C-alpha cells in the first residue's frame, strides 16, 4: 500500500475522472463504494479493509454483520469491477493507468496499462459506447414491456435510465403540452431520479404479515437474513431478501417520461429505493412512485402533507387520511365502511414539494394500490393535466403554485384504472401543505 506521499497526481486525477464518468454517474452505489476505497488508499494508512468493516461502515450493517450470510459487499464489489471495465471500454479507452480491485481483496491498485490497450484507441473523441447489459439500461419504449417483465422475474435492475438510448430509439410522439410532468421538469434543473416502489418489501410484508416502519427499512430489518420467517425455508428466504425487483407499472411511468420529453432525457435516472440515503434528499430532484407502504421514503415528506396513507384501524387496508378536512371533504378516502377499490372506485395522490434543502423538487405519485399509482402516473403525464389541476386549485397557471398536494379519484374502466376527478387539494408553500378548500375537475 503506498503512503500518502507516494501517491502521485496521475492516480488522483484518474480516480476523479472515473468518478465523473458516465458509468459511475449512473451508479450511486458503485460511486460510493469507490469513494470509500479511495479514501483508504489515498490516506496511506496501509491497513487492510475487511468485508465486515465495509458492511458495517458503508452499508449500515450492525456489529453482528455476517458476510457469509449477507453477500452485499461481495455483490457490490463485483458491480464496481463491472463499472470499471465499462469505463475502460469507453471513456477510459486511452488511459495509461489502470485502476482495478484484485480478486479476493478490498483495496484499489493502480498499474500501467499494456501499451497495446491504450494504443488501440488513439483518438479519445468520441469514446466507444459502453456495452450495457439490458437489465441496467433504459429500453426503447416499444420493447419495454417484454424486457421489463424479464427484469422483474429475474430480479434484474432496470437502472439507470440510459436516457440517450431511450430518447434516440423511441418513436416520435407529440409533446404533451401543459402536463404536470412538464411543469415539474421546467421548474427543476439537474438530475431527476425516479425511485420506484420496493416490490420485495411488499412480498416480505405479505409473507411475514408484518408492516415495517421507515426506521425498520433504513436499518434493513425487513431483509434480515436471520428473520424468524427464514427458519421456514432459509434458502428461499435468502434468495428473496437479496433481490431488488422493479415494478412494471413504475417502469412504464418513467420510460414514458423519457420518451415524451427527449430534451430532458439525459437528466433522468432510476435509483432503487434500497440504494437511497436520507442525505441524498438534500440535493437533486426525485420522483417517488408508490405510497409509503411500498416506498418507505415517502414518510420523509408526510409531515409536510395533508393527505397521508394510513390504517384507520388495525387490520384494515391503508386508505387516505385527510389531516385537516375542509367543508365538503371526508376524513378518510374511501370513507369508513367502504373497502378501497370496491365498486370500481379508489384514490391516489400527486404532490409536489421541495427536497430537504429546498434546492430542488420532489414529486410523489402514489395510489391506494398499484393500479391507482399507474392511473396517477398516467394523469401526471397526460396533456393538459397541469391546466386541469390549476383550475381545481383556483390559479390561472400551475406556475403560480409550483407546490401542491392533491387527492385524486380513480375509476376502473375495463381492466385499467383512470383518474376521473380532483377530490381535494392543498397548495404547498414553504414546504408545507396549506388548506385551499375542496374542488373538482371535469370528468
């Protein structure tokens, strides 16, 4: 291990170029792991880094972390090696130094590249396009359904949205003027990260009959390899908790946004819910898909909302709680005595509010169930939805009220659900949902 003084400028410069490259810009987990290993390399401490240490310090595992039962470190290092290979096949094709992680070790090593490797690409501009496996790239919209299904069944990550590929291959479609998503994109700058619901969390909650809190989720308790439920079938339990599945409905919402707004496509990325950290929400823009029960990160913002997804009584399905009902509004949606989704009617929420530092915006798209979330996503993407919402709120243009908290009525039409009305709404000012009175929009 080199000392702090022996590390030269070329190594540091290469390290920063790699972190700034497209493969790592699209992979927060690999970037974080590379920075972690880089800090130890450049500090020159010379002390080896062990798998258990990485699991505890970087991935938030407890003092009882057992690497033999939880492969998160090994899997993340494999992914990191893949990102490095991707860098050297594209932007780093002409680099004279190679950064790699030796097999069986958790440290960085810089070595001169073979002359033929760097000489084989004498012109660094334009770089070769990286060969990205299908489960980690955005897909041309016409082919999305079949591949997204495969990704779902195989537990693949449909992330990040390689927006350049999606925008180039997508069919030409009319630009949906005055949609809510257009309003969101026009009022933000920098990356927009779609955070889908955690399908595995839903499966675990159904299997264990437990409902985990946001604190549980942050501590990764639902994915505990020694959970009592694991005793029933340890092999299947380990396979379940180690996967991340992407919901097809969530993928559809994100990929439609890429297709319909190619000018913003380079800004759009997928970020799996389990890869997110609270500090991330202090910068950038996020679109959260799913309610708090399936996407626990929504709980970070519920203190600033009027419509929250809660249980009315123990054992009942979640429904929308109106924290401060105005004249003509209900306390619960659906009201007590009605089962969510019964009679072909249900509810969803769309809310826009600042991120934790108020340097960007967060858009919440959530339903009582997945079909409701998809209906709300369809509404957000549909032409004139911003005009419809502005009319319901009572402003001439949605730009007059960039923040809002809206409860939507949904209705089953055939096998799909659609938004039929704005049931109730609040304006969000200074990050807080304020009463504005009931209102509705044309069906």
